C-alpha cells in the first residue's frame, strides 16, 4: 500500500511538472525577452522540487537534464513539451547584459559616488580584496595573512612607517658614515642589526662610537647628500592622509636626519619617534638619548604602545623592511613588510603581507576606502 501511494504521488508530481512547463511556454510567447529567464526559473524550481522528494537515480538525472537544457536555452521543445522557437544562447546573453546594464545605471543614479564607495568598502572582505589585487589569481601575493593585513590597512586609524630602506631608499646612518669615511664598517653593523643578528642597542652604540658625528657634519651631509624618498612613498602617505589616517615615522635612525623628510611629507614633528643625538655646547658629539624607545631592542613595539596610549588608536599597522619593524606586531594588528629597496628573507617570512612596490597599497586604499 505504501509503495502504491508513493508511486501515485510521484506520478502526480510529474504530470504537474509537465503542465507547469507547458503553461510557461505559452506565457513566454507574450514576452520573448523574458521567456528565457521564466522557463529557466520554472525548470530549476520544478526539477529541484522533484529531486528533493525522490531519491531515485532516474529522477536526479532528469533534474540535471532539465537544468542543463534550460541553461543552454533549449527550452521545453527539447523534451517535446512545446514547439516554439527558443532564443539562442548568444541572444539570451545579450538580453541579460542589457537588463544588467540598465539596473546598474539606475543604481548609480540613485546612490551618490561616495555612498557606492562606502557600500563597496563595508561589504568587501579581506579575501575579496586579495583576489582583486592579485588580478583574480594572475599575480602571486606574498604573506602569512594577506587578507587580514589588507583589512587592517583599509580600516587603520594609524599607520607607522620605518624610515631607512622604506621611506627613503637607503640607510641614513650608512649615508652619514660614508660621508665621514667610515662607510664599510658601519654598513656591516647596520646589516647585522636589520637582519636580527645583533641587538639593536649594541649596533647603535657601536656605530655612533665609530662616527662621533658633530652637528655641523650631519647638516653638511644632508646638504651635500640629501636622502632620497623611495618611489611611490609620497603618494602612499598622501593617500593615507586624505583618508584621515594618522601617519607616524618610527625609526631607529636619527631625528636630526628625519625631520627634513617629515616636512616634505607633511608629517608633524610630533609624529616622529626616533633617536636623538646629543651635542655639547660647541656642537660636538656627546652621546645619544638612551631613553628613546627606539634606542633599545624591542623599541618599536614600545613606541607603538606609547602612541596608541596617547591617541587611543584601535587599528595600527606597521610598515617596514627590518626585523625591528616585524617586532612591532603587536601592538600593531598587522605588519606589512617592504622589499622595494632590499629583500630580507627573515623579514619576508614574518610579514602578514610583503610588498615590493607601494603602488599595491595605494591601489588597495583607492579601491576599498574605509567605511569609517
């Protein structure tokens, strides 16, 4: 009895399906432009219903055939359910494209450009951002957690930059050392510090002891051999500032050499955290301020903690090329390693997102403005 009842129910469903499909075929004659979408929806809905109610292989195969035929634009005539001519696949595509374009135009006329950008930003996930910047997978992006880093940059209220080999395309202390005739010895110490082979405070003290730079010698170096900005960094910082994100320069370099760069980039001197060289009354070298957070190892996370405590930032991002920059996470929620000047493998391995061109970051900020 149960078998007979089930068979009767299935038979009724199939008869109902045939009736619905033929009915939509007749209705479709009144609107050829909507016929394809109507029949596709009918096939999908009816066949899915039958499939859910039956576990037989035959019914599921029929469901697949219904769907494939409807998608291909074959229509009911494929199964002898109607003999009206069905539009070709190309015609269907053109009709759908026209409808889509009309809806997009209506949407754009209703919402302002700013609103649309905010809607895009508020709905985009880090994975979607990564897919867009990788040009749908055609470019390989590097990093341990690229989606999180991208979301952090878009939503950041504070972005901190290392200076040497990041904001400028060289190491400031190496330029000064070369100017004073101690280039090779100081460069070796700098390399050890950047790659994590020596504690930063030890490297800093050793380099300054070799140089003992006077105030006048540093000023002469900056005049005769000014530091050069890395390609694209000015555009990136301007983009961040336009987005109302605070920008800081957090460096193990020297304040006296960084302040001229900050002026060029419209960064307030109060947004500089760097080492201070001390001079005596005659301008001779007299040591350095060891109370500056960046004069010690693990100084950059301490510096970011101080900045965050003072301004109550919620989302901080650190950008830099060295091992001391990678240490800044936490309190930074993301570390973006920069290899546009020099690629350090140890830094690349610790980067949430590793970039070699600031254009990628500018593109991300332009395409996904913060909704805050």
